[in-house]
C-alpha cells in the first residue's frame, strides 16, 4: 500500500549563500528562490511511503512451491516478501547488491558462502554483494528480502 505524507519544509539563509534552493524528495524536485537579504522559504511537499498494517495478511503461504511479492521498489531499495512451502529450495546464487533477509515465520536453512545456518522466525541475515547464498525451507517459511542499491554519486 502506497501513500504520502504532507510535510512542511522551511529553509533559512542569506541570498548569497542560497540563491536558489532545490529540494529533491522521493524523486520530485521542489524549487524555492530567495528574494531578500535574509529569507525564509516554506513549501508544502508530499513524501511517498509504503505501509502494510499486517504483512501476514498480504500474502498466503503457498501449498506447493515458492511465492514472491514485491512490497516496495524504487531506485534505492527493493523489498520482496517470499513464502516457501515445506521442502522448497532457492538454489545457490549471488547478487551484485547488499541484501538483508529477515525471517518472519517457519524454519529452514540458509547457505552463506560455505556456511550453512539454521533460520526461524526472527532470524536476520546481512549479505554483502556477490556472496553466494541459498535458502531451503524445512517447514512453511515466510521471509522478507531487502535489496539495497548503490545510489549514484554517493560519497564513500
């Protein structure tokens, strides 16, 4: 479910320091120009967000197979919910971005490089880019995958 938050933004400064102010909020550019010696700008902007009141109601665990549902996707982040029936496996693979796995319910095993770890509801995994990983469900399993994309131009 997507929505937006009504937000007031106030920017203060001298025209020499801030001849033009550009705000970029969730991909939408808002401009405010100064016009006096000491200026204060107020703008109303809308910030998009995604909200789910109960992830367990957003998708049912499959009777057979693996189900995935994208919950949020933008230029910085992908959030996908996965449901596995018992005995299902996502074979070993790697991804070019860092990722987080958060297990909501069920039990299984996650392969991280050469290591295998037991997972259950409440388990958390951070994976750096290019780490080979795989998942197998020993019981019906529900998890979130958060893929973090590199933001172009971000300093390190």
